[in-house]
C-alpha cells in the first residue's frame, strides 16, 4: 500500500479529534444536538486551520444513518463514503476552477432534486470568494431560501471579497490560527502514535515555521522525518528549515548588554558562514527581546518550555528595562530600513552597532534643590561675551519666533535709539534659537552623592536609603521595584522595608532573593531582608527622585528666563521661551 502523508492520514473525522477551534465546535455541537440547524454556514480562516475538515464532519453529522447528532457513528455507509470522498450527496466544488456564472447555474439546477442516498444534499464550496460577481448574484436567491433538504457549507481564506448580501445569508464562523503550543501538543500525539522518535525543540521549530497552520506543520513534519532518516532531531530540523541557531541570538543579546561591538561582528560573521537570512536574524532578535520584556514585566508569563528560556530570564535580570525597549525600537526601525542597505549583512551590522552607539548612558542624576522647594532666582548681572559662549554649552533651551541677529551677543547691548534692530523672517516657519545661559545669580540645587560613593552599613538610615538610592548599584527591574520600597528599620543584620500594595504585585520570591543578595554583596555582610505590604505615607526613593527632577527642571527654567540674552530676545523681538524644550545638558 502506498504511503499516506500525515496531513491526510491524521485529518480529524469527528469533532472530538479536532485540535483547537473550540469556539466554533461548541456552537456546531449545540446546534446539532438541539436541532437548530441553519441552511448556510461560512467558515473563514487562513490555510490549514480546519475549514474544509469541519465542513466534512458537519456533512457526516447531517447524513449519519444513526441520526443527526454531533457524534456520527463513523461506521455506517454514509460516514464511510464521506470519509472516502465518494458520497454522492456531498457535492464539493472548488470555486477557483468554476468561477463562471454558467458553472454556478449548472450547479444550482440540481438543488431542487431530493438527495439520492443521504438525508441532506450538502454543497461544500471551497474558496468561495473566487466566484465572479454574476455567480454570486445567481447564488443569492437559492442561498437565502433553499429547499429543506439542502445545506450550503462555504469556506474561504478571504472573506473581505465576499459580497455583504452573501454574508448576511450565512452563519459565519472565523477559525483562529493554531498556537505553537497547540501544534506541538498535536504533533506529540501523532508522533507517539506513529512511534517516531523526536526532540521537543524540533517540534517547537516546526510549530513556529508553520505560522498557525496545522496542515503546514504536518507537511513540514513529513519532510523533516524524511530529512532526518526516520526521526526528528533539532539540528536536522534547523538545517532543513534554514533557521538560525538560537545560541547566536543569545550571543548577540549578551554582546548588546555588554556593549561588545567586536563580539557582535564576530557573531554576525559566524552566521554569514552558515548562509542565514539576515532579515530573519533581526526578526528573531526582536522576538527574543520581546520575551525578555515579558520576563521583566510579568516573570510568571515566561514560557519555560522553550530551549532558551533560561537565557531570557538571565538577560531580563541583567539588562535594564529601558534598554530592552530601546533595543527593540531600534531593531524595528532597522528592520524597516534593511531593504535600503547595500546588502543585508551590512544592514544588520549597522542596526546592531547603532544599538550600542546610541544606547542611553543611564538615568540622569539630578542635583538636590534647597529645602524650600523651587530655587530662588536673583536678578542676574550683565554677562561678558566670553561667559555667554562658555555657558551656552550647559543649557539646551529653544526660543522660537525670532532669529538671533549676528550682533545679538556683542553689539546689541550697546545699541542707541538711532539704530533700531530689525530681523526680517526669511521663511514661513518660526526660526529656532538656542538660548544662551550665563553665570547668573541663580541658586544651584545641591547635588546628591554620586553613584560610585560607598555608604557604610552603620550609616544606613531611612533618609540615606531614600536620598542616596542610586549609590547601591541596583539595576533593571529590581531597581524599579526597590525604588518603591522605604526602609523602615535597621536591626542587626535585619533590614525591614515597606512597599505599598499597589506596587507589591511586581515583587516575587526571586526579586526578594536578588534584593537580599545585592545588599549583602554591597555591604559585604550577610543580611536578611523583610518586606511588608502596607499603605505608605513616607516618600519613596522613586518619589524623591521625581521631586528632585521637578525642582531641577524649575531651576533650569529660572536660569534660562534670567539670562540677559534671552530677556533681550523677548523684549526686542517678542520671542517666547518654550519651557517644554528645556533639558539638562552634559554639564548640568
């Protein structure tokens, strides 16, 4: 007997054998068992998700000799004939090959005749969206009011092309793509029944390559079995699919975390020797970063069945969440621009190098303001030209509406009434002017202790924890969680912290253990940490940082408004300072 491919051999013959599509099966089972049958059904979905299979099972349920029910016997003459594709009252039509109106009319001429053998005459029209407009018109009346012995089962991969008049006459069921988990589960069952050895990572590779289609997954499995000589090995499947070694993706992510440009280029060179698709490498890296972000936000949602789940968890603990989001965003933009690169390899290398070159240096450490809130502002003294140029590098505010005349910094203060200034606008858009800051007498907020400063355990107090939080070197998601904790008590080797209930959902046992290890390592002594969930009335390190940031922003705004050059622009040219554009510079 000739070999029968897995996709045909394991095609479900009853609703109980179907993998997935529970939302569709529930409606059909209830309709069959309670005798609430419609005359026309439309099944939509992508390839290989079970549209035709469900239609054939439904035809079997309608014509089983034991009666209409959701569980046909499978042994009667009607069930066997439908399984073998020779049931005369199941008329299967491929609409792609019968698009003409004459074909449709010829088909509908036989609708009036009663079934030859079965209870119902079932018309199964596959890819119904391929019918012409005239064919749809010919089908309309019959589809709306068919004889009681006729049922229409329509299937399509593109329901958007079906006229609304047809859709309104059918019960529509949208079949979902199969999830990789469901495909792996089904393949495991089939391979167990076929007694074929396999490695689980190989099944996951096949499931992802199938892109939601169970039929594609079974066809790829057939091919992989032949490629591997009767078994499914992970290396064989990788070679067959031409997929990327996931260890290379982990190496790229680790090199990005370490800022190792040389390591990145070496990994890309290794991939080039394997002849991989560089666009696929970037896509896999984005998928990996997505799972890292999931691990940071919701650790329990990480799929531990995947072979690189440990690497995902490790990187999630080491890489700051903002860097993960930055790498992902740069990768998305790079994937869009990849076709514009001279070649795919250089395009990928530039994307990876861009991730390192423009990686944020970290959270800006804001100086402390005076205890009274916003820093006081005194009237500034007149600057010199040298000071104006020097201090312009420390502040980056934008003043719009008027350009700076060439003599604004040196000649403008000495103008007389007989030489009024004028600045004609050269374009319709308002020019952007960078405001120049001077050594004005504006009180500078006090700077906090630098991150590298060492804090002794005996000096640790709730105030020190709150105000010098960045000195403890916490990073990533752990830093974000701990910034919402306040230090309540220090007793011996025991530190008691409190966290608000609305932030406690971020904390789990793994974070608790890492927190304890991090502080024990910092103070070089074993510590025991207790964290209590309670409503907090004191200021947390995160709130302290936000307050200092607001105070420092107010200080910068006052500094800009006090600058005599800015005041000159405002007075002479009616310029307006855009406060939202004021940002700390490298010297602030």
